[in-house]
C-alpha cells in the first residue's frame, strides 16, 4: 500500500465507511396517507404521531397458539486450544 494507488484506495474506502456511519438526524418531509407530501415541521410531527398511534394500536391478528417441538440434541464441547491447533 505504499503506492499512490493503494493510498487512494484506502482513502476512498475510509470515506465510504464514514459516509455509511452517518445518522439521520431529521426528517424533512413525509407523505400523508392520501399521498400529499408535507414539509412543514408541525405537520410532519402530526403525521408521524398519527402513523405511530395507528401502528401501535393495531390489533394483533397472528395466531398465539404456536407450538414448538422439543428436540433433544447432544452437543460436543469445543475447546479454544483445539481450534487454534488447526
């Protein structure tokens, strides 16, 4: 990596990683359920509030009578020193 091309690749990868780690800190717009896009912050907050209320108050329609089979399996102990030898 002493070449200029190698250094450029390192910087390019570093920039890509840094860019992917950025958090989204604000929502600038949101689409109403009727399809209209809203950009005013008060309306965006209202729509998010409506959406989360609807999502959290939705009736659970999944079947709660799920059964699982009990499986008996024997496991071998794997030691770290055995792995390091290989």
